[in-house]
């Protein structure tokens, strides 16, 4: 396949994943803000912006005063925000158009339909009353594309690059959410044991759609260490870092088998995965959660860069 | 069945003047009459939603809002009998053979010019004549691998060639999708009426291109790639569609470079040579080393590799000289010169404004004529006398006087009509037909049917999609 | 006469090359007045991609620069046996019609300067092209003095005329523009010239040819006020310099070491043309 097509498919799925994760983050923020006084709600929305790396762009547009409607409209649909969900869906579609010959009609139609539907829903400002519908639509459309891919795509390099893109992006997104919320999970704070912390922890889980899975595994016991272990090291949870690296390992191995050679990216991936396997949550907290996440993000970024080089995504 | 009367008497392909249905449409009419009221309209809405979802759109240059627009599809088929088609294909075959012989001659000894049958002036002042092609014979001797011949009809047996498209004719994806859509919407119709297949066009195209592999090709299956200017090109959908259907790579200029004496594409496993490139990029942008130096759509050095026998370019560069409107008026002479036969398909009568007598006549009769720019396309820059105001005619007349050799004129033809489906029922609209022709060293292959373009506005003669035209499925009946 | 030629062109780039192509028209062909005995092109920092004969009959070699190279040297060497044919190179050959050589190009587009230069020659051109070309050649020599350093490869005939000075290439372009303005097909020739007492030269040579019915193409070297003789070797022809340039450096993308304006590509030519004793 063409290097440019690999690039297109990789980014198509990165953008879709990012759009979906952004919707989840807004959902968690919205829920949190509803239960808080206005000062704390603003703080919550600000942390959504920080997680998405949009704080400065938002401030340039709206100033430092943060209200919910401004934030989710900015994140979802603002034309001045090149990283809006709408822009991501558009970029996903542009990439899909570019790799049109590499994806099935079903996948293309699912992407195209997502774009038509969301463009329509986001054509006018989103009110609090409509927000949930919009967020639902983003998630559902992403699910539809994934479903079309699972059901119709040949298992070959194109499919592997799609899965690799998804996993790289998802690991990045989970790590960023953890990074912004890391202080909530610090042991010193957990000692306080207030109900507010419980809400905060719950919120971190919600942002990665992990609240039910976590409760099921831990019988309702909330503790920050457990949550951190769950989101970082539990290979059973599809948004955990360890899961994403398993996924990467599988798909990169399949790619190497198809091509008959491994690349430098394989070595980086293996290092990352072995590193995660060696780690315990105790060691992570000892090292410092924030430092760990910083290292992880750097490793993940290096991997993505190396994949693009090794498979000649660009000249 | 209701039917509006056309503004002027035109040949109605479906109905006799007395309102009875012509034999070609008999089977269709029987089916139509059995359909419940509202069925066709509902299907029309379905078809539009289907096209949007599948992304069958084209981009309009200069349209501010609409990045992608649909070409309206009309669900009433345009039907051609087996007998009519036989005659048409003989005429098309003859014309396409002549075009290829003409191109070979123009880029070699120019016997037709030496014989005084085509004036040297037409080549001398023509940017479509590419000196870079002189003395070179493309692999397999094929210049125009894909040709679209635009036909118009004025009577039962009166088909004429309006235009030849020998550069990069487009529209074939609509021919294929229109058929798919019709079969999806009205499957039972196709069990009643036997229509000749078009869906194997991509396979035939792939085979035809593969048969023109260059000297440097070694292996058992030539690598074919479709070169597109990219996703913002108006025909991108078609480029992707054809590549997909042929199982070929869809490449952009940035995917290609000269490597190892070949043109190679950048794949995830390394550089891989391309044997045949079906380019949908104009000559001028093909090679910044040979043509427009600022082009980023092409491949630097591809012309060198081409002349060295390392790649086949389809269509060959420089074929535009054969479909130039100034050359068009010489097509009857060209057909005769190279085939030794009388042309089977006539041209539309054409006045060359470069000739003083013709110019005088055209200036006197502007209100009745269609005047076209010699190098224009897509219905831009033309005057349609009968539908233009006095002021428009006066303004055009000045342009014509200033540069007469830039124009040709033709009578306003009373194009045949086929009914379209409107709110008020069936109504006749003017149509043309673009059959698609494949050329390989093994011969000429014409897909039965083609793209029927239809002017959706009542009385309008402009069928171009960029100017509000629509399309229809085109049927050639099986014997 | 037997001429030995050694022609090296070196490009020093502002940084390592990412990619680039060069089109070489550096292979003389055996023709009337010259027989190529041995010829070879060697590249350092580039590899040969393809070779072919172009529409003018020139042998073209396309080379691609080696990624990472910071310089490329193209060296053409060989022996050519020449004969004095008083500038006549013969009948028009190839598939490009003569009218192609009568059409203007960007470098040879006529303006007021060319108009003045051909004043009074229209009638003569109609019945004696050869004499007209000789007159033109003299007029060009007077109008454009040979003086290096004032023009470059992109200088047009009109610009050279209004500057009143230029190099052989400019003089050839003016002559070509003027001949065409009179309806005489004309073309540019790039090649080599043996200069008495000068073993090394800084640049290749260029002159013009006009087409005369009956004789065919006839050369005029304005710079030396002569029709080419056995000191000349023809490399390539074309409508103007751009068609016939011995080395055309193209699409060179480099990663500059430092981004200052001073870091520009540099070209150097080492050329020797010598007469050797025949075998």
C-alpha cells in the first residue's frame, strides 16, 4: 500500500478516536459541573480545556472567564478552534476520502454519514439541553465506523494501520486525562476521604467510560491507587494503557508477519510494553504519577513518529 | 402519462408525434404503467440520499459554498435499440481509429499536413501540440487509451458527433453508478427488459491498460496506478472509484518519483515501479521538468522515463491536439484520410470563424447560432444565440471580431428529447450521449451505452453538469 | 581535426541534497562535420536514471542526485574527429517541422530591439536567406558586444540588446530572434570550441543556426564572427538555450546547513578542449 494511504488510514482512526474521547471528556465535565457551585464548575471546565490542550486558545477567544456552554461549544464546533470535534470529524472524512480505495464502502459510508450528521447537529450553537444528544451522536458514530471496519475490512496492512492509529491515540488520550487529574489520585489527598473525592474519582473513570467496569471489578470500593492501577495497568480494560500496548503489539506483529520484516518502531513498542509489564502501581506512585505519565507520553509519541518514518507515511 | 409539448419540435426518443410509444421504450412503458402512483418520486428521493451517503459528488470550480455537489439523477432511462447501437459503434470505432492514426501522424511525418488536408496553421499556433512528443511512439502505438465521444441526435437515424474527448474524458463513474442505482431501485425492471451490461467497464479498462505495458515492464502483471490531482479535484470521486474497481493504486504526484530508471511509488514497503499510469492530470501539470515548472501535481522526470520506455502514460501527452475544436471541423477529412472510408458518423455543421466568409455569416446570424471557444470546455465561454439577449449578443460579437480564430460556430440543433420525471409527471428534456471507448493494441472496445446528460430546465440545451445538467442511465437493448 | 574534450561541471549545494534531478545533454552525436570516436559521462554524487533521444535528436541523460550528497560532479570526456564544412550541418532531420523553429520562445521573443535590428532586411530575407543571415550576424555582433558577467542564463534576447552586451548565448539568442522575425527558422546550438592558446575554459560555447533552403542548417557564431569550422563540436540543439543546455539542474531540494542567504548553490565548470594528433 502507499505510504500516504497508510498515513491517511492511521490518522483517520486517530481523529475518530480523539473525537470520541473528547466527547467523553465533555460528558464527564458536564456531569461534574452540574453537581458543583459555579466556581468549582468553572474549575472543572478549565481542566477539560487543559486536558485537551485548548486552554490558551480558549482564553484568547473568550478570556479567562469560563462557562460551560462556552467551553463545550468551543470544543465541539468553534470555527476558530482547529482542534474542535467538528474539525476532527472533517479531517477524519478528508483522510477517508484520500484512502477511499483502501476502505470498504461500508466504512466510507459510516464516516461520511458521521460527518453529514454531526455537521448538521453542530451547525448551530449547542445548548445544555441538546448537549447530551450531540455527545451521544459522536460516540454512536464512532462506534458505527468501528463496527463497519470490524465487519467488512480485510485483515491486512490497512486494517493493522487503522488499529495501530486507534491504539496510539487512545493511550495518549487516557494518559492526558490521568495527567490533568493526577493530583486527585495522590495518596496525600485520598487520606481526607471526603465524599468530594469520591465524586472526583468517579469523574476520572467516567471520562474514560470506566466507571462501571471499575465498580464491577472492585465491588464499589473507590480508592485512588486502585483507579490508577486500573487505568494504567489493567489489560482487560480497553482504555487502559496496558491494553492499548497489547493491541499495538498484536497489530504490529501481524504487520511484521505480512511484510516479512520488523522495523525500529517494533523495538520501541516492545520496550514500552515491557516497561509497563514490569511496573507496579506502587512503583509508579513512588516515582511520581506525573513523571510517569510524562515519560509514557514521550514514549508513545516517539513510537508514533517512528511508525510514520518506518512505513514511509511521508517522503 | 402526461407530457409537456417541447418549445420547438424536437425528436422525442420515447414518443411518436402522435403520442404512441416507440418500440425501444415499449417494455419500459409496460412496466411503468404498472407502478403505483408516487412510486417513482419516492425512489427519486431515495436515490438522492443514496448518492449523498456514498459520496458520489463533483466539486464545482468557483462555487463558494458547495464543496461537493450532486449531479441530479433522473430515474427514467434513455433507451437505444440494438440496431441503432450497431451503427453507432461502427461509427465510433472508425472515428477513434482515425484519431489515433492522426495523432501518430502529427507527431511524426505529418503526412496529412503535407497532403494539404489539414492546414499547418492549426498546429503551429496550438498549445495542445506538444513538441516533446515528436518522433516518439507510445507503447503499443496507442495514444488515446480512453476516449469519450459526445453524440447528439436530431432524428430517428440522425446521430452526429458534437465533440471528441481525447484528453482525460470523465463521467464514466456516473455511467456505472447510474446503472447500479437503477438496478437497486427497480430490480424487477431489469427482469422485464434485457439491457446490455456496463458493469465490467473497470475490468476492461484494467485489461486494456495492462495490454499497453512499456518496454521496461518485466513480470506477469503490470502495475497500474491512477494519478489524481487529489481530493479537491472535481472528479476525485471518479478517480477513486475507478482505481478501486480496477484494483489499482490511487496515487498523487507526491507519491511518485523517478527511481531506478522507472517511475516508482512510495509504498509502506519501499519504492515500487509503476508500469502504466492512468493519469487524470492535464498535460501541463504532468512533469514540471518538461511543462509547467511550478506544477506540484505531476512527477518530475516522468517524460524522460516515458521516452526511455520506462512507463506508459494514458492517455499519451499531446492527445489534446486531436480534440481541439478547431481541428474538430476537419474530422470528416481526417477520418477519410486515415481510414479511406466515408465517415459513418457526421460532424455537426461547423463554421470556422478564422475563415472570413464563415465569420461574416456567423456575425450576421449570431441569434441563431451556438458559438464556442476553440479551446474552451464545460460549456464555459460560449454563446447560445437563441437564448441570449441583444446585449449579450452584441458583447459577444465584439469578442468574436477581436479574435475570430478563437471561435467556431454551429447551428442551434434541435437536440432529441427523453422524458424526465418531474412533479407534474414525465416531461421531455434535451439529451446528449457520451459513449466510452477503450483502445489497446488488441483493438477498440466500446461499452454499450455511455453517459446520457440531460438539460433539466425546460427547453434548455445545456447539458453540462457544471451548468445544471443531470444524468440518466443509458440502455442499449439486447437483441 | 581531432579534438579531445574534458568537461566537468560541479555543483556545490548549500547543504545535503534531499532529492533532485539533472537533465544532461552532454553527448555529441556523429553528424556531418563531426565523428564521435569515444565519449563517456561519469557522475559523482548522482546516478544515471535513464537515457533517451529527445524531440530534437539530442541524447539526453537524466540523473538523480544521491540523497545526502553535498556536491555533484558531472564529467563528460571524449574524442571527436571534426571536419570543416563551413558551418553547414545539413538537411533538416527529425520529426519536428521547420515551423517549430520559426516560432518565438520566451527567451527569443522579438520586441523593439529586434525590430530595429532587422530593419530593411525583410525583402532580402525573402530571396536570399544565407546572405541575410550573414548580415544579421554582423549586426548582432555590433549591437551586442561580447562582455561576460552582465547577463545570465535567463537573459532574453531583447534584454541583451538593450544592455548592448552579453555572452555567446545572448548573441545567439538575438540572432535567432531576429532570423525568426524575418521568417527564417533558427535554432540554438550548444557545444565546444577549440580556442588557440587556451587549454582551459570557463564555460561551454553556444551559437545559432539558421535554415536555408537547399543548404539546410547553417551555423553562425556571432562571438567569433565566423561560420563554425573544424574547431567546433556540436552537443545539442533546440529552440533556445533552455532546450539545449548541457546541464539543467532541476528540482533540487537541499536541507540547508544554515539558513542564511549566503548559503546558495554554487556551480563551477572545468573545461578543456585540445587538439590531439590523429591516429
